[in-house]
C-alpha cells in the first residue's frame, strides 16, 4: 500500500475528523443534502458553538466546504467534498485486498500442513 506522504496526511486528517461520532453524523446528514449549521446542530442535538467547532474541524480536514447563498451572505451552507471520502474508500479497498491476499495465503499454508 504505497502512498505518497501528502496522501497519508490527507488520510490522517480524514480519519481524525471522522473519529468523533457527532462529526460522522454531520457527514451522514450532508451526504443526504447540503444544510446550514443551524439545521445540522438541531439534527445532531448540539449547541451552536459545539456545532461550529465540529464544522471547523470538518472544514480543516477538507471533508466539507461552506458557501453563502446569494439571497443572504450571512447564511452558511455546508456540503460534502467527495475527494477525502474517495481517498478513504480507496485506502480501505487496498487494505481489504491486502488482508484477503494474506488470509488466502495463510489458509493455503494451513491446509498444506494438515495434508502432511
């Protein structure tokens, strides 16, 4: 699983951001549709300051981005950025491939020893 140092750093930031259950819930909600911070706070059951801290972490990790609707620049709408999740999925797929290969080799080894 050779990855570039930059990719490793991106993956580390993604995993660190997803370590918190509230942030994982925010990512799930944003997977359904973009939402405002207030909508997210109500849906997750957090105060506005707590949600602000979680959204800051998610923005810094690159998992979400914010935009302002044309009708009101004071409102912030958050949406998922697909690339970090795609990077995580690629890493998981490669990890699964390596584990499958290793387990298959181990199985062959055990079966060969039991036939002796």
